[in-house]
């Protein structure tokens, strides 16, 4: 994948769009991943010899598309990680779920990861998981809702599991629903954080232009 889409770039940060079905970082499959692709981009553009430093501060699941930020220095990586910890680093998602979900709600559960899947469990056994959402649109013909999600905690497969457990599984989710052979209806469309050196408040927005998001007017 050569044509990486850049939203912002300076000496400290690189903000990019991760396409669907690309890993955030490499795993045992040796498939393409955004960290390696982004490192190659910097290496070529700035003609840098040797190994390029690029810090991975957050991830998106392989089937999820959207905005990612990488740190170009270890100081930037450390400061962004601190923002994630103290919740000043804000990720907002768009999701397409099956059914006509109510207009807005806050979902709170305790999640436990077992191997490659997460489960809802008890307070003593799991980690606290919270998100809030509002419905933006409803496609009556397809019986699908478009929702905007403010993720308060970043647990493994949190969005997919929390909606599925309430009988509103995400479009295209074969792991927590029974919807296979489609794009997953989940996109990280907005990212907000404080620049690690200038302290400027940064906000980036990018909308998905593929199905199932194209089934909605908004």
C-alpha cells in the first residue's frame, strides 16, 4: 500500500487514515500494517538512513478503519500516552448497528478478554468499560441505525461486544454477531488531543465513504 493518506504531519506527530483490513502493527501473519507503512513513508520522504522511530500510542482493530496518530519522538509518545491515561485523548467513532436503537444511552459493563475474544463478566472478574452514544440516523428499509460513539474506556472489542450484548450487533461483525462477508460498520472518524510540544488543542475528522456508511444520508 503506497498511497498513505496523511491528515497532519510535523516533527513530532504523524496523523494518518488506517484503511479497513490493515493491521495497526505487525503480528505473526506478516501482513501489511500501518506502523511499518508509516515508517516507510517517513524513511522515503525525509531520506532517513537506518531504522525510523515511530511510536505506536493507540491501536484500531484490523477490520476497523479511521484516524490514527503516531509519535515521531519518544517524548511525544510519552506525552500522548499520558493523555490517553488521563482521558484528554478523545476518540469518537461512527458505527452501524442492526435494529432501531434508542436515541441515546450510556453503556457500562465489566469486560474480560480470553484469548482473542472478550466477554461481559462481573465487577470482580473484569475491567470497567463505558461508552455513550447517540443515534444519528435510521435506515428503515435495511433496519440499521447509524450511531456516534464517545468511547470512555478502550477495552478489547469494547464497542462490538457492548452493542452485541444488547441485541444491536454491528453490521459485518462475524465475531460478536452472525454477519459475515461484509465490511465491519465501525470507523474512528474523530480524534482530539493536545499537541505534545506546542500544547495546542488538535482535532481531526474524516468520514467513511464505503458501505455500510453510504446507506445513510447523514
